[in-house]
C-alpha cells in the first residue's frame, strides 16, 4: 500500500541511454542522441563495457559498505471471451482509482463491467457480473503463503498477478508460517478456466508497475549479491567495514548484474541476466542497488514473456509515477535510514487508540476480527448494518481563516543556496583500549545521505524497452506519487525538507524534457510536513500538518513564477485529496484537537473555485476510527454520477478495534451525509495454525450499473447503489 528529501548541487550534462553490447565503447555518430542539458548534479551515463561497469560499481559500493554490509542492521518487522463480450455493451462501471487517466495501477480487484476479477489470499477468481457466480478459480501460491500481498493488472483476456513479496505476517499467524514467495509476476489466460501461461521472477524487490494500453512496465530494485565475511563477535565496526570493503573489491561483475527467471507455460525455467551494456549510471551513485525496468505486452500472446527488454540504472528507487508518455522513478537514499516518528502534542494522557500513522504494508487483522456480526445461516447476503460503536457528527463549517493572495514571486535568476544537510548520527562511545595495546583504526560511520530526491524519466511512448530521457534532483522528500504531476511540458514536484529541528515544504516546477528547475514556491507549512498533495491542471493543493491543517492553493500557470494564492487553516488534516468537479475537492483524513491529537476519520468537502479564498463547505466526522483510504487511494471510491463516496472504516471502542465496514456517503453540492454502511459476515475460525486468519475488513468497492460491490477476504457483497439493499453474497471458498 502503500504506505509509502534532498539538496541540489552543481550543473552537469546528460547523455542518452546507450544500449550497447558488453564490449562496445560509446562512439559513432551523434544521430538520435540527446543534447546535453542542465540536470542539477545528476547525469545518466552508459558504461563503456563490463570492465567499466565492474570497476565503477566496486568503487562506489566499497565507499558505502558498513559493518553490517550494505545498509543498517536487519530489522524484521481465436474469438476469446473479451472479443465476444465486446459485442455486448458493458454496463457503466467504475475503475481503479488511479493518479492519471489512461495509466492503470496494480490493485487487488479489476472489472470491465462484465467480469469482476480479484486476487485474494493467493487465489485469482473471475466472477460474472450478471449472474454473480464465480466462473473461474486459480490458486497461485500455497495456502500457507496466502498472506503475501498481491495485485492485478488486466488487459482483455490476460491478467498479470503481481506478488510484491514481503508484507507483514498477520496477527494470529504462527511464527512457523511459510515465508513469502517473494516478487513474482504471473501471466494468466482468462479466456476459459484461468490458466497460468508463464511468469517472471526477479532477483530483487518489487518497486511498482504501471500499464498504458496493454503494455506493463515493471520496476524492480536489486542489491549486489555479495557474501560478506563473518569477522566474529569481538570484531570492531572498523574491522568489519574493512573486511566488507575487501569483499566488495573482489566481487565479480555478476554480483551487480540484475537477474531474473522466465518460466513458460510448459513449466521450463530459464535464468537471464541484464546485459551490462544496457545499464547506465548517474555521475554520483552508491553502487548499492540497481533499478531494472521490464516491459511486458499483456496482449502479446505466447511471446509476451519471450523478451521483456529490460534496461537498468545504477540507482535506488522507491516511488513510481506514470503518464501516457513517461515513466518517472524517484529515489531518496535517506529513505533507507531510520526516521523518527512525528511527535504529537496532547492536552492530556489519551486513551489507547488506533494509530493514524501512514503504513505502506498490508494491514493486519486484529484478534477481535471475529467479533463482527455473525454470518447468517446458509451464507445469506449480509445485512446493511450500522458500524459497531458508531458515532457520526455532521459538523457545520467552523470559523476558518483564509490567507490573502500573495503577490506573484519574481522569477528566480540565481541558483538557490544549498540546503543544510543534517549531520551524520553520532557514534556510540567505546571504552578506552588497555595500555600497551595498538591504537585501532578509527571507527567509520557511513555518511548520512542528503535529504533530496532524484528523479529519472523514461520515454514510454513506443512499445518495447523505454528510452532514458532525463534526470534531475530537488531538495526534500516526496510523500508519494501524488507529489508528482506532469502538465504542459513541466513536472511539478512537492517535497518536505527537514533541516535540523525544523521543516518546510516546497513545490518545484521542472522542464519535463530535461528536469531542469524553472521555478519554485516554498515556505509551505513551516515546522510541518506534507500530508497530501493534488495537482489539478494548472493548480496545486498541498496539505501540511502538525497541529492544524493548512490547505494551500497554488497558482502554477507560470512555471517560472509559481505562487501561493490562498490558505485555509482548520483542525485535523486530509491524507488524500480527490477532485469532485465544479471547483470542489474531497479530503479524507483525520480530525484532530487544537493540540494536534487525532480524533477519528473525517471527510471534508472544499470549495476551491476562488483560489484566494478556499473554504470548507462540509465535514463528516466518525469518532475513534480510521480508514485505509488515508494511505492507499485505491481504497477510495467516488462515483460522480450519484455523488457516492465509499471508504473502508475501522472503529475503536476504547479497548479493541473492529474491522469490516464500508462507509457509504453522499457528497452533495455543499454537504456530506451518511448513506449507510455495508458489512461482511464474520469469518469461520481457521483450524490450520500455519494459515493466517481471515480478515473481514472491506478493502475495495466498485460500481457496476446500479449495484455497489464490496471486496474482503471473505467474498464479494452486492448491494443496491441507491438504498444499499442487499442483492447477493458471493463467498470465497
């Protein structure tokens, strides 16, 4: 889910990605090459060959190796069915809530209006929307690995199931539970009974994926496969680091080259390696990871997996944003270091309550998850019931302040002064060596990376391998992909920069072709950090929070002189912003006290038609509750034709948390009202202690025709969209 910041430097030139052979040196004519451009201290350069790649990666990695190796100490936390159905018009239906229109994102449920396709607990299911019957089932992992997170991308009669690996073992699962199957991408034929026709298994970690048309771009991050020596329990950190550096300097080139396995429909597996001539690098890089982008055409038939045309970049990656023509991958080396949790001021000792901290992991069911309404006899559809311990309040607009419009900022003509980089963490004091012993080499601590974000853009307008286009960097840390937005030849980037004990946020405007900065507007939320961002056309909306929630409105029509036009201060915050048309904005987040203590889920309706005077028209508040939609926008549904908003809801009664409801709201012209809730039946106890317990919490909702479909671990519920009357319950066996 998701759940899920740096300094600028000197000017350099960019070079086009050269897909040369391992022994080929760059040269030849300049036809088709990208002219040098200013990139803010980032330049991607093709290696001249495998020897060049090995020497560069060895040297860079050795400088960043530490006593634990790479990183810190480990902590665990035919006429197919699509063609036939095309002859019949599909009912009007919703789709995955994505950032950009026309760019699909992986999610756990997809629909084309005629079929509902889900991947749940390692099982892919196809449900006929008209008959509400399961027409196909395919188990993709062992039941003991069913807790591993997975998502879907679908094009026609092809589905790609993305097992991202990792995840959190759910509460109640035994410690001996089977390990996660790791990152794996499984291609499934849906034309008849679902059937696996191949898979890709990368040696690395899944970052994200995007699909334009039927072409999927998979982004994978891999670390060098280096075995570090065991220096023994009495070795100092300096000795461990020295031995680890020696291991790096003798590692073969194969240690860094990304590898992956391709399995065909016949079950035969072939191991492949990304050619070193297809890997580029920034001028400055750590050597501790390589990003690989695979391209896969879901409608490519039997050749879909034959060649994924992978290309690599010696860089980290943590956030992916895609448009119809570009794929952006950003990285922040500071992300791999520990980050303190924001402290919240409270006026008194609070009662225990669910945390509102953003988590980018699969939510885990709680021990009271079986306390939901018992399943009706015979598997009857669940009733529409109020959320347990529900307390709803429709709050009228309170006294709110809107800052007056600020005058346009003058275009920046000089480079900004470099931001202050926080000092590296202090080393732990060690006892003095006894007299007569040799003085050991000084302890070394890896240097804390700068708080900045590198951005790499790839051109994906043509099928096949993407083409590297540009790179750049900006000070600060992204919140998520919504911190990025391409518009009319420019990329807008919103970051928070923490320096010492203070912080502030800035929106940068970069040229899309070169990612060179052309303008910025800063000073947003002094002492706070960004909680949500939304760009709509030439306007930006940024929410920062610590004790109150300033909603900033930004005029970005002139990228060289972006400016803040309005500001709205209210309690609480919006963790996700959604356009509602007609100059309105929906905010999903938490209400808070004047001192910043969170109180429960709130849904706000903002009027932003006047950029100098944003107003909150209405607020819906649910005490002692939280929603997955706060950190994963895929969990939020807004159906504009009826003004229906749906979001998962968990409530807290003071001693225990209850999952399982979908809160249904009606968003009017100037009001947000409760239409009702939908709950799924309680799960039956799991007798096998190696299998994770079921979570009755509703994760997603979709609209097909006049029906609202909701999805949980247990099955699919179908309710009338207008009055939420029950229509069907489709259990997952």
